[in-house]
């Protein structure tokens, strides 16, 4: 468990094998803006994966804003998430949210995961 608020490489889902494992074993949380897949990992820290497609957000600026917001929220809240692997899959409604609405939704998701 990282003591700082860093976002090291070890806190990221990087390989297709990691993503496939999460999609196969995961519990799925559905929201209008995201599908969130969560499952326990064998590590002592949470990891984050993002799947933000062109279908979900046509403009690169929008896709990058969504990714930046999720990563920053994860960085600040990773201590709450223990040993979860979390994958966010964006839906087109995510592109319509303002930054504040996106932040509030992500905080709601973290709270639901930790409970």
C-alpha cells in the first residue's frame, strides 16, 4: 500500500492479460456513464485500468479529460480501495458530464467499491 499519493506503474493495469482477468472474474457496476469492473487482486495495492474509446468520446480532448479525472481521483483515493483491480469502461454519456459532475460520480463509485 503506497503511503504517498503517487500513481506508480505498479498501480496500473498494463497488460491485456490483466484486463482479461478482470473482465472474466469481475463484479460489474453499471452506471449511465460507465461500466466499472472490479475484482480482488493478489497484490497489496489497488490497480486501475481505463478503456475510453472513440465511440464513447469522439474528441481526444474529451477522452483525455475523462482519463485524467479518473486517474487523479484514483491517486487521491487509492488508500480506500485496498486490493482491488478496477477497470472503467466509458459510455457515450460520460462525454456529456462537466468536470465537477465527473468527479462526483467517480467519488460515488469509490464509496460503493469500498463498502
